[in-house]
């Protein structure tokens, strides 16, 4: 989850740099590549968050249905 948050932050930074309205980043072709990189980073961030949520949900459900788990359900 931490990696998803960090990737989301860097994706937002690259997205801001890759916008056409900013003066940082060089030519339009370079900005297009930066914006594409930002989109790829956002996709990776989404995959990281989806994976972490799925693993956590799997752990919770496996503990709930485990008859030898004695903690409060």
C-alpha cells in the first residue's frame, strides 16, 4: 500500500510536468512521453493497491473461516 501511495505521488508529479500548459519539461514531444510515463505509473499504482487490498482481504477471510483461529470473530 505504501508503494501504491508513493507511485501515485510520482505519477501526479510527472502528470503535472507532462501537461501542455506548464513551461517545465521541454518540447511537446517530450511532454507527451512524460505524460505517457505518468499514466504508466498510475496503472502500476493501481495494481499495487489492488494487490495489497486483495491479499489483506484473503488473509481476513482465511482467518475468519479457520476453525483453529481463537481470536474474536
